[in-house]
């Protein structure tokens, strides 16, 4: 077995450890989609150095495994939310990359960002500004809009006719006739049944 390994190393075979060319940093690209992949290839990465999520077995874990404990740089186009949707996941991922001595480089239309603090701050701001990341927030926001609409409709009905008069009309003539007398639209049968009976 030892002879085979020595021969492989001499010939540069598949069992020999491939070394980088002098002056070249070990680089990997992580793309969220095919458009980002094109940007990373145009930046100078090779075809086998770019990992695109969802393409076969390519994932974040595979990309990080390809460093094999060596320092290098991870090039991305989107922000650090590529690692996850929460601030904790983003912060943990950056701490893990820092401990592995992997520098993160984000490509921007007007330059590059390599400062880890700026990258984390941008991702945290984007997560905080996304109103649908927090579970249930969309429901609460929608409920606020529904409540405001309800208050607006009540004010509109009160401007046309006092609630006391509407209740007396409903009691005297019934819902169907009261709706006709009041002109329909804001005083539909359902509305009269719901609020004035």
C-alpha cells in the first residue's frame, strides 16, 4: 500500500494531494441560483469551484467541505441570508467560517465587501426589515388592516345615519325593509344583522 501511495504522489495521480498554484488563494463560490453562478464565473472562478444550491448534490455543506480544513475565501453574490433566515443562524455561520479561517467576499455591482462586521450587519438589517420572516407577523399585520377597515366602515355608516335610528328601523320594519329604506350599500342585510339586531 505504501508503494502505491508513493507512486501516486510522484506521478500526481488521484491519491496525491493537489497543491494550489503559487500565489493563488483557495477560493470557492456559493450561488443561490444560476444567475449568481454566471456572475461568479465571470469574476474568475472556475466551473468546479462554484457551488449552486439545488443543482444536484451541491449545497452549503458540500461547499464548505471542499476546503478540507484549509484556509481560503468564500465568494458570494447575495448577502449572508444564503446561510439561513434568522440572525442567530447568520451569526453562527460567520463565526464558524472565521474559526476555519475562511474569508467571506461579497460581490457587489460597485465593488466588493470583505469586512465580516459589515456583512453581518447588512444581513441582520435585511432580516429585521423582512416582515414575513417572523412567524405570525403577517397575520397580525393583516388583522390590523382588517380592524382599520372595520372602523372606517363604521364611521361611514355613522355619518349617514345614527346607530340609534338604524336599530329602531330594524326593530320596526325588519332587516330586509330597513336595508331598502337606508339605501343598501353600507347598510346591507348582513351588516344590519351583524351590528344592529
